[in-house]
C-alpha cells in the first residue's frame, strides 16, 4: 500500500469511497432517507470543489493499493491554529486492516512537520463507537462535546478528540 498526496483526478474515487463509508458506518446512526439520497452526488461536489479550489494549507492523503483508493485522510487548518482531521476513511470491508492507522500516522506526521505548533483534532458522532475506540487507541483525548447540525435538517451528538502538540524532548 502506498500513501500519496491526493490530486484532482482522485475526486470521483474519494467521493465514492466517502459515500460508501458513510452508508456503512452510519446505517444505524443517520436517517436512512439521508443515506439513501443523493449522498454520492453531494460528496462528489464536495471533493471536486476541495481539489479544484484547495484551501490554503489543506492536505489530502490517499492510500492506494492495486490502483484502487483503499482509504483517505483530509486535514485542514482552522482559525485558532488547530488542524481539523476532517475525514479519515478506509474502504468498507477493509476496516481493521491497518489502512486507517497508517493514514492517521501519515497525517499526524505531516501535521508535526508542516504545523509543529498546532494540535490536530477531529469531530466524531457519539454513536460511532468503533471510530471512537480507534481514535482512543491511537492516543486521541476527548476534549469537547456538542451537537452537530446537518444542512439536511437533523442533529446528532458529537465528540471532539484531540492529539496535543508534542512537547519538546
């Protein structure tokens, strides 16, 4: 497996994996009408925009295996100096195979190199217990709790997890 920087030509593959991942991971969490709706089209619009007009300092990392996108991670600088790990997905059916761990390690190493004074955080739906366990195993600390409001008109409780800035040795 190779982890590389994402490129414009990855938009469709990343969007398809993103939609597939949400449909699998959130089947019992998000409204079925949302997951059965135009999710793929929505994700394609998002990734096309993100890759055509990149946010300054943002980075997409793609795990590729046998010419297939096996996973991806997206990190975006936020106001206040923190970095948001906005997406971390492994292809459904491949979770637990190390893809997520390798992508996370790659993203955190990139953040330490490119933004050495910035902590990395993410937001995860409270009901996504498998993801929460993964983040906790990989050193993330719960730092906040709130409600996530979706444009489609529903709300779900979410947690924030943070990897603090490494202290100098």
